[in-house]
């Protein structure tokens, strides 16, 4: 056997040279040596991939497209046509080394894919995700294989294509959880309602695909190729590898987690042990007849995702593997692909199978989605997302070539199909699906101003660091929780997603054991639970832990605020003050705050915490709180005043409202009504003060505000004001923190030495009222008063602005015509 192989082999004699060069000054050409060539290959692939991703990402393309285009650019389609460049950068003698590096990169990458997957999501998936996942796998499989059988009997095909047509149909029908998770991350949809459903459904369809392909590979390799009855032995070998991973390696990994939890940092020896496990699993898989990437992937599935082990592994490996090593693998994947010399008939047949599989996935996803009352556009976007393919599918194809399941021509045609499909789908989904549209509520205002006096006030607080907890508890205290008007407080600890692909939202229920993902939230939860126990019947605390990427973290808050019907979301300012000065927090927190301000379906309060909201000792059991409020005009100021009025009902709160009035300018009716309400509610309470200061420009306004320095523990201001107003002219030129508005920025900027906490309030924005559908919903809500309609009641819109004009709108309800007011 060996002699036959040697007799039929092609031999090439190469001179022996050292792997490293002595340098150009000694007369050596660096490209004659293996190491400089390897460095050049890695650098070129990484640089081209990064450049293409920089160009294509704003267009809505995923990272997979830029990486595959890197392979096409450096492959025989474009630069590979230059023989001088090929002989210099990709000489034949370097192929063994670069292919080894590419294989090593794919092995580590698939291990990371396994680490980031959470198999428990399959059991936690609801019936909706389960049905969608199963339909998205079996329907395209049936359609494409049926078409493949028909083509084999009706069309004259080339021998290689004829033999592999069924397998091509199976490959086209497969899907991958990791590919869909990466696409959702690239499109910033990971935390959206659609993204969560896609993640759960793809986990189901992906597992079905992997089981189907694994069995197909084993049967093909052990029965059809070797012609021997080795399938039972191969199956036993796979079972043995699974037992080693589950019964030996996983207990070791769990022991590492217990040790790391105590130490707060992963030991270097643990990482070395994990690397050895990866290499061992790859070797055992190769020995058992599996592809060398399958063993590490199964090991990755055995690693508990998230903190502390999964996040540490991903943090150490992902950037280097994905950005430096993996682009070379894509170049090798396209090494035989010349898009200008594809066999048109083969490509056409493959594209036809791809189209049938695509339609099967879209229809298989849309039918159960529509049955579950999902909007048709959302169902279509979900179907498109479930139809994408990526690197794991490329790896499957290469396994197919290794096992002679498909030929090179079919592989090239399928690779082009993957690029076209994913390249077209990603921008379409980005255009069609906007998560923020779900947050736009036309029916009811979610503000403190519009909350009834005798109903529960619902607040949601975002917590990035546990240092914010004392100030939030003090703010909760001065918010005056009462038995007649209790506060439902949703405390959400936000953490960056690390070591897993799918975001999670953990609701902590009292008496139940928390998962390892929420160990960081334990002190925060305990603090709020203790406050709840001291205020039974007045405060109900609902703690959550949200683990998500910063880019889509705001979706967690917006979804929760919408579902829980929250009146205000309180977010911490990205800059935190301590006793020793100021400490800048991460810029991602600032970006999250901006997105919350733009999208959240309720009012927002930005708490600038200078650790002053602790109250003064009054000699009694509770401290006194001195609070100030600066009122100018507009809906944000009215919302801030509404919050301050609730605080004023607290027996230990002293409130001072300073109204800045411009001479010869008439105040709006809404502002006057709000001020009248405050005066009426505090008419017999001497510890509450109302002042009016006449100011004609920004200089006089600043002088008035300076008089308030160091008199209060907390000052409330509105966020948005008219920039054209004389009071704010000039302030727009040096607005250091635009998220705080003009007044908030004045109190908090680096030039200010005020020692006072500030709450900047923005009332719920009400976008889209000009739209006919939104206007229709507004009318329906306006005419519904306590469940009845009235034709002689003067009605106001649920979101009035400063400037209103009366318009007579004929709206026929049960034969009546009513006069209503609506926004200009």
C-alpha cells in the first residue's frame, strides 16, 4: 500500500534553507525564508480584512462578508493572478506552514464558538422558538432535497455534481447559532425582541443541523469510503470522547470556577491547562475519525459560559484569533476560488438549490411566527436572519471536501452563494427592522406628571457600579413612597456581555438561588431588599441583572420600561465624583445614556451623584433633605417640577422652587397651570418656598443660579430648552455635557465647583404624532375617559407641548362630533 502511494505521488525537491533570514545587509532576501513569509501572509490578510470591514460595516454588512472578500481579493480572483506576487507572498513551499496556522486558527475559533454557546437556552426556549427552529431546519431540508432528487432525474449533470447533489442540498439547509449571533451583533439587534427570538430559534435549528451533519460525516467516512463496517467503532470512539469531556474535563473546569470565584482572577496555570485540553480534544477527534475542530467545539460547549471562566477565555483568545489568525483561514478557504472562471452550469444548479433552501427557511420561519400574531414585517426579518450562513458553514464544506462528499467546483459555487445571500440579507434587515419603533407609545403618557396621585409610581434605575447604590436609595427615600401611593422600584444592574453570545436578563426572586452570572449583583440586591423591608407596603423592589453588549444595552432598559409601564428611568451620569476629586467612567456608559434618552418610552432622569444626597441631621430619627428646583419653561421643567412636588410631600424634605421669568414674555398656559398646582399644594407648608426671579439674558440667569450654591443637597432641572431663548444664548458654545442640557451642564461642568447632586429630567418624548396611524391612536385615547366617551368634554392630548393651537377635527364616534386639541 505504501509503495503504491509512493509510486503514484508527485515529488518536488526543494533546497534546505533556514527558516529565518540574517537580514538584507547580509545579502539575504527575506522572502526566501519561511518566517518572514508567514509574517507577511498574516499581516496582509489581517490588514485587508480590517480595511474592508471598516468600509462595509457602515453599509450594514456583517464581518463575515469582509473576511470572505479578503479571501477573494488575495486569492486567484484578483491579486492571485499576479504570478510574481504569488511566488513572493504565497510560494508553494509555504503552504504547509500557512495551512497549519489556518487549521489551528479554525480549531481555536470553534472552541470559542462552543464556549459562547449556552445549551441551556434550548430547554429554556419557549414553544414559539422551538417550533420556529424546527420548521427552519426541516422545511428547507425537505424542499432542497426534493429539488435535488428531481434535478438528478430530469437534468443531465456532470458526474461529480450528480454524486454530491443531495449533500449540497443538505449543506444549504443547515444553519448555525454562532453565525446568526454574530450577524445580530453586527446589526446591533442582539437585545431586541426579534434578536432574542432569533437566538433561541437558531439554537434549536443549529443543534439539529450539527447532529444531522455529524451523523452524515460518520456514515460517509466509515461505510461509503472505507467500505468497512467500522461505523460502530467510530460511534463508540465519539461516545468515548464525550465521556472524557463530560466526566473528566468538565469537573476540572468547574473546580477552576470555584477557585476563581474566591480569587477573583483566573490563574495562568488554569489557562495552560485549558490549552492542553483543547489540543487533546483535537487529537482525540482526529484519531476517532472526527474533524479536528469538532473535539474542541464539544469541549467549548462543556465550559460554563460567562464569568469567570468563559469570559476570561474569550477575553484572552477572541481578538487575537478572530482578527489576526482567522483572516488567513479565509484566504485559504478561497484559495481555489476564481469567480471569473466558475462553471456556469454547476453554479446555476447550486444557486437553484440555495434559492429553494432560502425560501424554505423564510417560509418555515414566517408561518409559525404569523400564527403567533407576530407582525408580518418582523416575521419576514426573522426569516431573513435565520437564512444567513457564515464561517461554520464554510468549515462544514471543507469537511465535506476532505471526506469527498462534495467536489471543488461545488465548494466554490456554494461559497459564492453564501457571500451573496448574507451580503444581500444583512443590509435589508438593517433597513426593515427598527427596534425603537416598539418603544413609541401613542396611547398613554409614561411620565410622573401624568401619574395619578393615588396610584403606584413605577421607577427604573440603571446601575453600572455598586457605588451608585447608596445615592439611589436616598433618591428613592426622598421620592416619598407612601401607602396610598407606593413606589414600584426596578433596579437593573447592567454588565457588559463577555464570554457568551446571547444576552441574558435575570430577574432575582426572593428565596431563590441566584445563578453564577448574577454574583456581582449580590450586594446591590441585598441593599435594596433591606430598604424594602424597612418600608413594607410603601416600596416594592424588583432587582434584575442585565448582561448585554454596550452597543445594545439600551434595548434591555427600553424593553423593561415598556413591559413594566415605568414612569421614569433613572440613569447615572458617566462621571462619578469621589472625595478625592472626579473619576471618569467608561465612554460606553455615556453612549448607553444617549441611546436611552433617545429611545426609552417614558421620562428619564440623569442623576449626577456628588454624594451629597444624604440629608442633614435634625436630631430626630430621620435626616432633613434640602432640595432645589430651577423652573424656566417647557415639558422637561414641568416633569421636573412634578417630581419635586412629590418629594415635597415627604415630611423631611424642604423644597425651594426658583422660577426664572423673562420680562415682557407671556408664559404658556401649561407652565402657569403647573406652577399654580405647586402653589396650591404647598400653600400651608412654610418649609417650602417659591421664588420668581426676572432675568433678561444668560448673564443675569447665571448670577441668580450662583446664589443657590451650597444651599441644597439636590437640584432638579429640566434638560431641554429653546436654544434661541435670550436666557441660553451663548451657553450653546461651551456645552461640555450635551446630555445634561444647558442648566445641567452649567451646574456640573469642570469649571463648576458646586458640591451638589443634580437630577436632570427629560419628559417622555412623543415622536411620530404627525403620522396618521399615531394620530388615529391619539384620537382614540383622547376620547376614552375612564372607559366612556363624551361629546361635550374638552379633551387634551396625552403629550401637550408648549405651543398649542385649537383645531376643530371631526371625529365621528357613535354619531357625535367633538372638538379636540392637538399638538402643533
